[in-house]
C-alpha cells in the first residue's frame, strides 16, 4: 500500500509510508521531476525517506513517482503533484 497525498511541502526531508500486508516489500524506487531519488527504507516504521537537499528543486510544482514491488512480484505505483512552499 502506498499513501501519498498531493499537497504542499515545506520540509527538508520527504517521508512516505509504504507497506505490504502479505509478502513484504521487495524493491522500491522513486523519482521527482524525472530525477532518481536515493531513498532510505526503515522496515520497522515502513517509512522511506529522502533528503530534499540532494536534488535542487526549481519552481514550486513537482511530480513525485513511486514504484514498489512486493516479494511475489506484484507492482504498485503512484504519481503525485507536490508544491514547494
């Protein structure tokens, strides 16, 4: 399950909760404005995090895409629009 709400962000770290009730997470990757993001995953909290300082974000509107695969090969993805304050 991926939960991301379109919205305004003003923080330096992006935190996204991901989970799979049945088999568990096998792989994940994300892109912001088409740029690959080097994510960190904490399996205890099911949070992937990213330091937004790693990619310079010009302007206020940004597209976030997340791709996740579980241990049996099911894939899930989401696309969200984020606004930088």
